[in-house]
């Protein structure tokens, strides 16, 4: 069964509890409040992926296994974090962590977050970021 279908089924009242359980069995935690665009792919079934409730994922994004999108200040009760936006065509590689503490953290259109990178600030369109903490290492070439 496709992961996207399981996610959609998990949003159904009452019956959704069963499908959320299936998602949790593979380690994909994606709250009902997360806004998903068309063609979002959770590669490798999104195993071990956790996504914050205030996340918007636009069309054509690819998210690999072991990704975390979440707060970096859970010890503080604060409304400073507005959420996360992952723009069209972005790729979030395996094990990447996108950690926000205030405002809206944006991963730009067609940006790439490298494997195991720890992103602490917004990323521009077509940028490639990697490392701990992540920093810009290049620009994604435009395809014709």
C-alpha cells in the first residue's frame, strides 16, 4: 500500500486510528494538521520520520527515512515557532534534522538538505546544505 494513501486514510475520523497505527508501526509520525501537497514522496516508507504539527509540505517534495522536522526548544513553553514550510521540489535526505525555534523555517524550492544535516535556519531556493550545523555548500543546477 502506498504511504500517501495510508496518510490520507489516517485522517478519517475513527477509522483513521487504525491507519495511524500502521504508520506508527513503520515509524512515520505525521499529524493530521500537516498540509501535504501533491506528489510528496516518503522514500523507504518514511521509516523513522517525525514531522512537526505546524508543517506545510508543498508539491513534489521527497523526504527520505529518518528525517525529523521539529522544535529545538521543547524545554521552553513558547509560541515563537510559527512552523515549517518545505517548498516545491525540495529533497530532504536520510537522517536530516530541520530544527526551528522561532518564526517560520523555510526550505526553499528545489533545495537539497544533505544526509544527516542539521538545519537551524531557512534555506533559499535551489541551495544545497549539508553538515552539522548545516551550511550552504552549493547551488542545485537547473535542469532543462
